C-alpha cells in the first residue's frame, strides 16, 4: 500500500495528484523525494536528510496561509508541541525553520506505515486467510487491544505534558511493520504553549473530523474540551477497528450528522460483531458516551480497562453495576465475605432487584418476562459469583449452604409462577437448571433430578422447533449432560452414559460446523471427559483411552486459543491427570509421549495456577492430585524417597484445608489416600516399615470414622476395604498373622457388600476376586468363587477391562484352569495399545509362567 500522509491538519488529507501537486521547495540539507499528501493547512513531502541519509517527512505551510496569522500560529505551535513530547508512540520533530519566502516548515520522523484502521483490516484479512473456515473467522482481538493500549499510552504521555490532541482519528495514527503505532498531526492540539482557544474558529466554526469528534467539539464549546475529548475519539476508533463500521450513519447530511453525534445515540457494537462480549462493549460505549461525565475520566482509565479486559480481570466501567461490583468484591475478599457479608449483600441485592422489577410490573401488569429474567439474573449471580467463589474457599461451607438454602427457597417460589409465554421458555429452562445446581449442592438429588429433567424437556422442544439454531442445539447438549450427571449420581449409569452419547453427537456436529467456536469446543471437551470416565467405570479400557486422547488434544487446543485463561489451563491439568486413571495408559501415548512427560506437564500447570491464587481451593485440589500422580509415577520407576519428598507439600496443604473444614468429605478422602500412598513408598525400605505401619493405622482410623459418618458412601467403603487390605499385608509380612487374618476377613466382608450393591463398580469385582485368589491366609482363598466374581465383572465390562481379565487369569490358574488362564491373558494383552508399559510387562511375565 502507498505510504500515507503523516501530518494531516484540520481538513481530511488528500493524496497528491498531478493537478494539485505543489511546487517542490528547495531546502538546504534535504533532498525532497516525493509529495505524500496535503490538507487544509499544509503539504507533506518525503525527503532524505543529507547528513545521514535518513528518510524524513517534511511539512510546509501552504503558501496561501502565509498571510493568516492564526494559521501561522497553529503551524508553529504544532512543531513546538511535538518538541515537548518524547514517547515511542508519538512522532518526533527533528528540525524546523523558515524558507526565504517566509514559508514555515518542520521535519519529523518518516513512518513507513498504514493508518490504524487499515492495519486492523489487514490483520483481520490475514486471520481470515489462516482460519480453517470462513464461516466464523478468528478476529485478532488480542492484537488489536494490545495495539490500542500502545496508542493510549502515547496519548497519555501527551496529556501528562499538558497537551490535548483533539483530532485523533485513524489517519493520524500510523502503524509500522513492527506493529508500533505513531501518533501524528498535533495541528489542532491544545497545550501549555497555546493560549488561543481551540479547534474552532473565532466565529465558532467547527474544525476537525466529525466522525471521530466528540459532542462538545461538534457543539464548538471549547470550554468543555478536556482529556475526555480524546477519550471519545479513541473509543470511536476502537469501535471502528473492531466492527469496521460507525455507531451511526456518517453519510447523512452534516446538520443531521452533528445532531446524531450531539445526542450520543450509538448502535451497540455487539450488534455488528457478536464476538464482542458485554465487558468489551461496556468499555467501548463508556469511552464514546455522549455525556462527558459518563466517559472514562482519563485516557489512562480507558487504557487500564482495556488491559484489565485483555488479562481477563474485571473492568472498572460497568453498567447496572450493583451485582457486578458485588461479584468482584466476593472474588477479591472471599474469606471476609464468607464469614460476614455475603448473606447480607445477597439479601439486599435480591430485595433491590425484585423491588425494581415488581414496581415495573405495577406499570406493566403482564410483564412476566421482566420478572422471570430478574429471577434468572439473580440466580446467575448467586451461583456463578457467590456459590462458585465460596466453593473455592476453605472454611466457607456453612455460609455457602446458608446462601444456597435461601436462594433455592426464593427462586423456587418465583418459578412456581411460570407462564406459557413462548419467549420465556429458554429463561425457564435456565432457571430449572440453576435450581437443580442448588439442589445438588444441598445434597437433594431427587429435587436436582426434577429440575434438570424439566430443563431438558424444554431444551428438546426448543431444539426441535429451531433445528438450524446452533445455540439451541448447544443448550440441548448441556441439558443432556446435566441429566446424565444426576442420573449417574443416582446409580443409573447406563442411562446416564446413553445421555452423554447423545450430547457427544450434538457437540461433534456443532464443532464440525463451527470449528473455531470456543463454546462448542468447550462442550465437546466435557463430553469427552464424561465418556472417558464412563468407559473407565464400565471397564472398557480401549474406549477410555480413546476418549482421553481426544479430550487431551482438545484441552491443549483450547489453551493455545486462550493461553491466558486460567480455566483452560485447569481443564488441561485435569485432562492430564485423568490419563493416570485409564488402565493400560502407563506406557507411551500413540504419539510416543511418556506418561511421566504428561504428568510433569500437569504438575507444572498446577504449580503455576496455585502460585497465582494460593487460596483457591480448586487450584489446591488440582495441585494435590497432580503431585500425587507424579509421586506414584516416580515410585514405579524406583524413586521411592523422591516420591516421599514429592508428597510432603500436598500433605501439608491437605492438613491446612482440613484445619479449616475438618468435616470436608473430599479432602478427608484425599488425606486417607495420601497416607496410604506414603506408606507404600516407605515400604520400599525395610527400615521404614514402622513408619509405614503408623501411616496405615492412621489411614484406617480416619477411613473408618468417615465410613461411620457416611455409611452409604460406596467410595468411602471401598477406601476402608483397600486400607485394611494394605495394613493386613504389612502385618502378615511382619509375622502378626492373627491380626492380619482378621483384617482380611473384614476386607472380604466389605468387598462382598460392595459387589452386591447396585452401584458396584468394576474395581469392586476386581478387588474381591483378587483377595479371594491371592490372600496370604490360604484358608481364606476361594479360587472358584474368585473366578465367578471376576467373570461377573468381565461380562459387565463386555470383556474390555484389562485389569479384570488379568485377575480372572490369575484365578483360573489358581483353580488349575491353565488353558483358560492363557487364553484370558492373551485377550487382556490384545486390549493394550502397542508399546511397552508395566501392565503389559506383568501380563507377559505371567504368561511365561503358564505351562
């Protein structure tokens, strides 16, 4: 593209043509190369400074302006103003003078660049060319926002020097090849050296570029012009850069255009470009507010909000900001709010919003929509801001439960006043789903099931009515997953897993049609997650491995798309550690990546997240899980002492959380598992057996206490059995056979209970078959019963569980069925993916022992 005029003045610059090319002046020390353009006050040439062969831009005042004292004063003021400023984003004045003819001139840096709007357009075009599809190109939002931060910093520097630009527009900001903006043309600037008013003539005529000018400039009221005038122009440029359009019709006659600008009626930018979310739209509309008092008070404030948005932090400008400020306050002061203020603030916020909406309803008696949407907004606030934040804070469980109880009662009452208004169905579905979230948080699965079922019914109907509406399909997918989650929690896993499959089909179709849509990609990631765990539960190891690899690949992609988003990093962390639960995954991945490499990546992510927010309970949980998995991988490789050292920090963190919430079920389970793992690491050394026994006895005591408190919790009962099994093995090896035998009997009793219950998992069959086959107390072994139990598990998992097939082979060998044992072992080996891993090595070694 041809180089653009760099120093325009009041009137829009025009490219030079043969008809209006001014005569080339002679200037000592410079060789003028070509005209760049001209405006109402001067013309600009590209020139070469002979002393160092540096290209410069030289601006001359138009000959016709020589006799105009005001024009001469403005021209001289421009270069004097530029001399005051020293910033990388502001063009520098290099020289100035007067020709013999009396013509004023000054030389400035030559910027080989394009106007900022053209630069953004070029970025967008490149992004479109690189996109996998043209249906929804990836707009380079982050680059554009970073560019505007640099522009704001340049304008800030001018303001700090007492200079207002007053003619900011794309043509006055050139961007070079390195992406660095350069602010030009301070011809209308007002600064400490200019005493005469402003960008208006003495007769009150407006001087400037209307499309980018503020209402106070349009009204020719110089006394009202201040830093917020430049804020407006920057906001208008940001609007145009992101949308490619103006918030009003710029082609209307000037009187109407001036009136439109003066009244400040602006089309929301999100109406033009849907990727602009509420916060970014708020930044833009605040900057271009018609009333100065509603704009940012300074360019620094605008720049800070752009940076806040860019970093994913709360912006300072916010319309309807009561709930928003409260939400951010909760995030910043979790413990204080949890202890004192949340319930009060929530109640007041609810009262204010409901009072407002009911007063509206007095004037609009049929406005049920407003009422329901107020309920929806309140519910979103409660769960998304208060409940979710308190869920991250140790010691806040009682306050959190109190809030949930209040919110549930209030919103359940509102929901009972439902209507058949078609326009409200999506709102009602969302409210049902949110109420189900509250009910689940309170442990009321029956109520939660009712809520998600009601939401799913509505979502199915809306999706059927609007089959081409992708958002309706995405909401149906979410509703299917939520019903699947509750159904699985109630014990009906087959139905829950079938619902996950339905959601997956929707998600894959949406991503195929919209490969860059983060919302749809996120839904697909969680469908892979659910189906991976479903396959693990079903004992379908190859399927679990397949879904895990898909989830991990997608989690990595989402981090690439949003590298600064902590939620994306946490999702990737969870995907990494999920792999450790997939049987047969201890070897290299299909791409040759080792399990250790993946777990080390998980641990790095967990450490990074925790360093950023040390009190975040979710990040603490992720750190504990990833560090435990890393310690186990290290121990399998023979580094038992190193594994013990790796567990030291997670153990201290768990104790810290339990000190704040001693009854916390999940963290109590973490602690028991951690004690058992530490005991296993200590058992590698004969000198550490006493320490290992102490750890296991503490684990057994804590697990039994939990079981007494939560007798129907299947996971805890299984944990009790596993802990007693490990303690019994240690005691047997130490020669304390009677105590060990009593523990084994208890283990067999507990495992039989687990296998008999409706929520039995494949691991329960494996554990019972294992103890009946390999129990050191030979009088407790029952090989035939072990085969029966293992077969039940194998058939339940459709012969897809490597672990169950392995224990079945052991039981068959113990029962003398060698041929069946060989066949079963070969069947298990066939399920493992190629490459060496410990499980394959064990199976091949076992196969070699068979006659």
